[in-house]
């Protein structure tokens, strides 16, 4: 009985682990962003950090895998709403933004650039929000979803959810970039604020408007391997360099020119000099997503 009493007394001093303590490893920030995002192929239940899905947190995915995203903010959204003495998108537009970014590498290893695959306009409805979830998969519960004609234009799943592999292939095709075998995809949550104004010239007059600057709330990236057997091919099949590079203007023009095609099928037809196609202007689509609050 004495041992049982001592055990019970000791048990009374054991305190439960708080959510903040449990999520600590996932909140650890590497890099300049104040918050971070984690990724898993399994659904990560909120506040159950011992769930096996959290042990599968990774930064490497292959096309076809579902990608579950959890973002942790260092401060609640209300903290970022205070930024900017002139304007703030949280205060003035009731909005903050979630971006899917494709970090494209150049063939000569001279660097890379960021290409927006999609941007989501989120409503500022919970000032105390510090954690948020997004689902990148083919499901009725997906977070990134295209509406109407955009679903077909950007290669979405039949459900309308963003198909990341098709999305990249569509943009690569339109901008004459080779489809990479592997690439880097980033998720960025941001708010814009302004402490001053700027003058912008239009065709008729000068417009004085807030000089918005971005503040990153959370950001992280994962490596994504595309299926080379699908339409578009891969960089490795078109070049010895596995990094993606812009297709030469000469080859692009020759392959896309109608006159070049007709010449190959009808040798008697006059051969016309291929013209250099104009680079199309690509607008980043807006997509609306349902609430993903823990």
C-alpha cells in the first residue's frame, strides 16, 4: 500500500505536455522566415503530434503522392495586422496570401527564379490564428482548387484540385521551359503592408498609392520528382544537364512554326523562314480554398 501511495503522489506531479511544447520541433525555424511549414504524405491530425503521420514529415515527394501541409506562425495573425502605418492587407482588405512557387533552375547553373503556380486569397477571420493546414491532392477536401475554365487551362484534376505535375508542365509549355525531372516547390504565406506612398504613372495621370512591402509569415519548400512518362518529357531526356533550361528560340520557333510542319509533309510546298514566336503573357491564377484552420 505504501508503494502505491507513493506512486500516486508522484503521478500527481506529472504535468501534461502542452500543445506548444509538443509542436516545438515542428515550429523550429531555419532561415529568415518567422514561421515554417512541414509536409507529409499522410494526413497530420491537429494536436496529435505523436501520430505516425508526423514521423513521416519529409521534403521529398514524387508525382502522384498526396501532400499534406501544416504551417506554424511565430505570432498570431493579429500581430501582423499591426504592421504598416499607412495600409495593411489584413486591416484594409481583410486578406492575406498563400503562394505555390516553382523555383526554376537555369541550365547554366547561373541561378534560379521563382514562378508563381497559384496564389490563394485567404480571409482574415481569426486574429488569433497561429497554425493552419492546406491539402495538395485530388480530393473534395483539397485546399488549392481551380474554378470553371481555369481547371482545364492549368491541367487540374477532374475534381478541380491543382494537379502539381500537370500545372508545371502547362507552364513549361507556355513559357518554352523544359519540364524538369526534379524541381523545388515552395509554400509561402505572406501579408503586405505600407509605411509610405509611391507615385505610379498611368496614361492619363499620376496615381498616389500605398507602397506595399511583403512580410513573410511562413515559408518552406519541398523537392518534387515529376513522372517522366507523362506528356512533356523531362529535362534529362532532352539534355545531358538534369537542370531545367530555356529551350533555344531557334528550336522552339522551328518546331512550332506551321510552315515548318507543312514543309515536312509536302516537299513541293515553298519553305518559309520560321518566325520567332512571342513569349505569351501568363497570369498567375487566383484560387479560392476552404478553411484549413486547426
